[in-house]
C-alpha cells in the first residue's frame, strides 16, 4: 500500500492519475452542487480573474470613453436583481445625453454614436458588469437585468426570471438577443431560472462567444436598441376579459 502511495505521489504517471481523479471529483461536485454553491464560487473566481486580465483594456476604454463621450465614460442605472432587489448596473456609455427643444432625450438611434455602435457590436460596453458580478449583484450567466419600470408589467410566470441573479449573458441572448420579441425572451429567461446547470452554463458561454463574433441580434427590428416592454400580450388579454 505504501509503495503504491509513493508511486502515485512521486512519478509522473502517478501525479497525472491523481490530477485527473481530483479534476473529475471537482467536476462531479460542481455539477451536483452547482446551483447551491459552485455557481457563485465560479462567478467570483472568473470575474476576479477577468478584471485583472482585462484591466489594460478597461483602462483604455475608460480613457477613450471619456474623450468620445466628452465626460463620464460610464452609464449607471438602477436594475432589479435576484428577488427583485434593486442594484446599480454599470456599463460603458454608448449614447450621448442630447435632448430636444423641450428638454426630452432624443431617440436612441440619434444618440447612439459610431463609437457606441462598435462597443455594442463587440459587447465591450458590458465589461464593467464584471464588477457587478464580483460584488454578487449579477452572475456570469442568467436573465439580463432589465428596467425597474418593467416590474409591474410582468405576469406571474415572467416574474420567475427574478428567482436567480441576472447575468452578463443568458439563454435568451444566445437564441436571438435583441432580435426576438419580449414574450420569447421571457420564456427563455424562465426556462433558464428553472433549470440551471453547470454544463448548461458552459454551453451558453461558448454560444455567447460565437454570437459576439458573428455580431448577431444586436438591435431589435426597426430600432437601434430593443423596443420598450409594454406588458405581456397574454396579461393584457386576460385583463380585458375580466373587465368585460
């Protein structure tokens, strides 16, 4: 027995066997306890590593953003997270703050700059959200955090998208991103929230990379961004029947 232990810990093949066994054990535990523990563990680990590795790019984009946007390069906005808890989302700004004669913001397509389009098409505007992930307000994979004003508009099923932390990318983003309608997007969000898994998240991450490289689904049809959500068609239909 002692000879076997010595061989495993002192020879290249023994160390290889132990390493593979340890890796298999970690993967097995990660798969079994992913939702309860390892999802958050990997969020902290990977977002922390990404912040360090991408810090030169972040610094360059901060300087470029300050020049291109003539001021603050960051866009911050309150968004609902897990269990509808409100947090401050941080992104790189892609639109100016230009207003019309009445002081109202101009349409998105007029405020979205060429520099902003490049950031959006490459998803570089999302990089500051790594800090939201590290702080525990977001996850690498999950439903995208939307506007606080949408909360009263969700039907009972759609509200389940807030059972989990919002993500940098998600199941809806790899199935159409901004090019799909709201009902389909929420359907993917709820599906994800009810079936989180290690290998599912790994698949979404790789599919996200492919979508970014192809630059698919960046804008909604007929809009520079995504059309505002005005309530579920199903909910509105039910409300009309109840009124009758």
